[in-house]
């Protein structure tokens, strides 16, 4: 039977109790991987449920039209465009307040970042130097070595630009400008907006380490302190990899972990401190994983307020509250 320490009392193992060996760092990492995979599956299932099947059909008809044009089947291509346009018209009427509709989604674990903080800083320095001399291929290669995340990616059909593209393609095809029509349809496909939601893997590992530390605090304070040290290291990794940013609550969380380590070293009661730390961690986790990053925005036409299908501009990756 597990006993809950009285507040203010010193936590010591019961006389004669035998403590099992604390988990190793590799075991903690394996547990974190299992938790990360569960996160990935849950996130993928959640985003898959948001996909609009009619929007998917409109994109599929657009791709059929492209294939028919390549095969010289103009009438079939026009019919496919008309089916896509009809579906889109229904979607626009049904979703008057929606700019984007999801048509595809997946989630994957990407983990290329070193575990060593010094190695991470060296790669960052190399990427900074490459950017300074505009060696963008090298910068991209180095930045690709600084990823440790679950990436939930969804593709969205823009409800303003897409129907305009279909109308323009139909007009061009009707005038026997097949190549131009194909270009407009391809631009419509390319206008699908990519939105990423990121779950940093260092935070998943930090959570597992914190929970393990809490389970060990009664039987092996030194092992619990090592687990907290691992959690703090992972929080530092998240910052170095750019997941923490300048979030003040995030910095306060790191300080709280350090303070709890000191309490364990001083043989103080830590029950309420662990509870507060876990609440603080979950708030930070929710904030850092609740944003979205989008690949591009659509330009608005100056004349009539519609987006020109072939005009797109790349957007600086921006975080938006979910």
C-alpha cells in the first residue's frame, strides 16, 4: 500500500523496504518514443476527421482534368472542370465564413537533432554562417539537422482562389488554349495551403522524465533528481531547437525544475511542488503545441476583391493561435 506523506514531513523510504533499480536514460527515451508514437496516432486521427470529402472530390476532378488535357481529351477535361466547379460552388455556399477546407493530412515523427546541446549550438552556428554568405543549400541542410518533433501537416483548399482558377481554365479550354488551361489548373493545385502543427519531442521526453521523477521521489531521491535533470536538459534542448522561443512561462518552468531538484537534494517534502510543476508544464505544452504554421497566403486582386489563381506569395512562417 502506498502512503501519502503528511505535508511538511520528511519523505523517507519505509524501514526494510527494497527499492527497485531506477529506469535508465535509455529506458526513459524508449518510453518517450512510445508516448510520442501515441501522440502521433492521436493527432493524425484527429486531423483526418476534419477532412472535407467534397473538397477532396473537387481536387480529384481537377487532377483528372489535368490528365485529360495531357491526353488531348478536351471534352473530358471540360466535364471534369465543370464537376469540380459545381462541387466548389456548393462548398462556397455552405462555408461562407471559411477561407480554407482541409483535403489531406498526415502526421509523422521527425527526429534529426543531436541530443548534445553543444552539438546543436555548433549546427546553429554553421547555419548562421551559411545564411550570412547566402549559401542557402548548406543552410537548408544544416537546419534539417535541427528537427525533433511530431509534425501534423494538413493541406487546405482555398475557397476564394480555387473556383476562380476553375473558371479561368474552363474559359481557356473553350478557346482551345489547352496549354494555358493546364497551367492554370496546375497553379490551382499548387495553391493548396500547407498548415503544420508541431509537437516538440523534447517536451514529450521531459514529461516522461518528470513523471518518472515523481514516482521515484519516495524511494530514491537521487534517481528522482537525475530524472529532473534530464527533464531540464530536454527543456533546454527545446529552447535551442527553437521550440521554446521567448515564452516567459517556459523560462519559469525551467527554473521550477531546478528549484525542485534542490528540494530533493535537501530532503524536503515535494508533493505539492510536483503537482504545481506538472500543471505548469501542461500549460506550457498546450501553448507550444497549440499554434499553427502556414506555408503561404493568397494575394487579393486589387480590382474586384477576388484572388487571382496564379498569383501566390510566400509567407514568412507565422504562428497563429488555434
